């Protein structure tokens, strides 16, 4: 999954793709380099970000989605939003997936809206404050609650994906611990998306700025795939495509001798 932020303030690439033509050019480049899905976001979720209105967010993402749906009809589009009205507008414009960083907690209308839209949903673990203890057990339980919210409105299991929410509502140590135990999140029985690209966990571990975290991201991608995740959300498409293919060759290829 290639990241396309049409925002002025995202932590890694804010403002670079906020123009529609620039966004389209970057999307085409990502697909050429190996992106299977494009994730379009119109509001930054970095720490300390300024929230934007649903109207502003919609105005940012819909023109890009409409053009992508016409020009790259075979590439699935994900809308990265926690707002029901934005999700509806994006899907009506051509998006195929809703990626909700609040796991249906950010907007009381989001779950029902997604049920009505009938598209796959990615439900991320998120919280305002980190757990003080039992971080893995509590993360697993809160992901189960995400699933329950989806099931309660009739979203079938085959349309549900989960995301452990690396970098959200967790300390540096919590993030590393969840990474160490990703197989337990995969064990919940739903496909898992992992989003670690260029995140502060990598910056803290390596003491590197955001534009020097490719190798650190690669390590997280390889570990995630080895532990069972089905999709990775990344900025550096060519490099992570190669990492994913090599990791798949080692851990997901069967041999008989």
C-alpha cells in the first residue's frame, strides 16, 4: 500500500502532493514502482496535528480519487479517514477501501456508513493515552472491540482488516513490544495491515531524522511479513517492494526435496 498524503502538514511529506497534478504524478510513479494499493489521506494524523473539517478533507481527497479512478482503474484506492461523510464521498468518487485510524471510534456514524457502502474496512488500534500495563493484552482486546463494532452493524468478517496502530497511543517501548508479538495480532483471524513507514519508533531506535529511515522501515517490513502481516503501508515503494518480495521468498515459499 503506497501512501499518498494530499495534506500540507503530514509528518514525512506534508505539502509535496497537495496539488492534484502532483498527487497524480506521484501515484503513477508509486504504481510503476510496485504499489498494489494507493492510500489517500486528507488530514494528517501526526502527533500535534491540526484537525480539519470534513468539508475541507473531502475537498482535498475527492478530486484526486476521481482522477485516479479514471486514469488507474485497475488500482484499488483506499481512503484514509475516520469521518463518515468523507468516507462516503470518497467511495462515491471511486475509492474501494476505508482505512479508519480510529477503528470506528472517531465518528459515531462511521461503522453504519461503512456497512452501507459495503467496502472492505481497515480498523486500526488507537487510543488517547497509552496503557500503563498489559499493553499487548489490552491492544488485542481493543482490536476485538473494533471487530465487534463492525459486526454489530452487519459488516461481514471477510471485509474486515486490522492494524495494530504502531505509533498511535503507545510509547516507544510499547511499539517495539507490539512488533515483537505481531503474530498474536495476526492470530485474531483477520488480515493485518502494518504501518511503520518512517515512524518515530524508527527515529528513536536509530537516532535518525524522518528522511533517513528507509533501512529501519525495511527491518520492520521484513519482521512484519515474517510474523504474518498481509499488507504493509509505506512511503518508499521500490525499496519496500523488494524487501517484501525477498521476505516472501524466504518465509512464504514451500519447497519439497
